[in-house]
């Protein structure tokens, strides 16, 4: 089939693909990718509180996924935003934080309902973009070469056509098949990007669906594996291979790329989890030795929930009243576990070692 990039691809083939998506090379790679995921799942279970990694990694993913769409904010702004007045957060940082909110909305809904529906996907995009535009109804959406401005793909057009394609996507996603789940993930990600159902936020919505799919299939317990960092490093190849599926029906290269993304990211995330656990245990021993009167397991875990904390954070989590919380935070600062920083009239406390860990290059 010859495809004209300037015309809506309303003939986008339905799922499952008719091509062989599980070649020997693909299945061999799927084994190592699944093994890496299993190791991540096991490492995550060792954490005393899963929030320790979820909060920080979700922000890292929000930042990376938004950066792919040229929505750029700093890591520090994001971490600070969790403990500062929402009215003082700049618009770009707010938009990146919307990604985190959309992720959690989707995760909660999927856990509650037991499937990933078109309506859940629409709700995720609505949370992400903060508008009610919904499924595309008007023409004009095209994908262009960033440098030349040349149109490289025009997604399907027509609300009924898009809904029909999404229904097929939903059925394929939620139906058990003989395909390896990670191979299926690669197929689903291509199809969602090819449908391109929204005016804005398709890439970010698609990447949220990836992690929801992994939790839905119990490949990971909680949303802690994010592929956006890998995609940023291999952005040109990512888009090139998407186009190869569309124009050449080349599924193998695309699926291998996604399997490698899962494997590489799972290994990196497992290393991060192990480093966080090691740092948590070392910090607990240090505080127990130097500040035995304020030490508690709950306090140490709480200062690892996110990079910055403040008095309210401790009060809300029932560590103590304001006076006690202030005393604890200042005591931890006195031995170098935390670092106080003043923002206006408020003092926030940075877990310097945890922050340094997230600043390290992957």
C-alpha cells in the first residue's frame, strides 16, 4: 500500500498486525527484557515504602517526557514545586507537573476498573493538557520534520474513524493474546502514535499508557519504569523507526528498539532503587547514632519520599506538631542530612544526598 504523507492515513491497519511480530530475534530480546523487568520488580519490593521511589521517579519521567515535546523545566524547580505555594509555580513547571497528575489519575483508574479504556485515555489527556478538546474533530493536524517543515505523516481524520481505531486499540490491549506482553507493548505504542487521537499531548499520553500497561499486566507492581529518558537519548531513531513501520511495514526493528528501551531502562532503574535503599539505610544508621532522641524509622523514610520537605509535610504525615517537626528538621540539618533553604518567609529542607543521586548522569 502506497501512503501519501499529505493525506490522512484513514486506512491505518487494525490490530493485531498481519506481519510476523515475534521473530526469533525479537523473542530472544524479549527474554532479556522480561528478566530485567522481573529484577526491577524484586528490587522495588525491598523498599520499606514504595513512595520513596514513586514520587521522585514520577517527576523524573514527567520532566523527560515533557522535554521530548520541547516543554523544558529544571529538575530543581519540579522538586521544589511539591513543597511551595502552587500560585508561585511558573506555567511551564505546572505543565510538567500535570504529567505526574495525569499519570496518577490513570494508574488509580486502571487499578479500580481493571482495564485500560478509551475513556481513561481521554481523561489522562484532559488532565495532561488541562482542556476539554478531546478527540480531534477538525483537519489540520500533521507531523512535520522539525528542520525542513516537510510533512512526514498525516494521522487519520474524522471523529468516528478515530473512535473506531481507539476501540480496536482498547480491545487489543485488554484481550489476552499469545504474544509476549512486551512485544505487544511495542505494537500498542506504535498504534497509538499512528492514531494520534488528540490535538495535543499524544506523545505524553502514549508514554503514560506504556507504564499503565506494564502495571496492568503485573510486569511491575507500581508505575516506576519510564522510557522517556531512553527515547530522548535516541529521539531521531525513535521517530525514524515509527515511520518505518508506517511506510515499510518494518515491525522487527521497531519492536527490538522498544524491547531494548525496556531492558536498558529497567536495569538503570534497578540500580537507582538499590542506591536509594543503600542511602536510606546509611542515613538511618547515621541519625540513630548521632540523634538517637529524634530517630524513628518513619521520619527517615519520610525525608526520602521526595527531595524537598518542610514542616507541613512532617505534620501532615503525623510525625509531630509544628514545633516538634521544626525541631526534627533542624536537627537533621545540623548533621548534614538535610540542607535548609529559604524561599520567601518559608524554609524548605533539601535531602542533599538524594538530590545528588538524581543529578548523576544515567
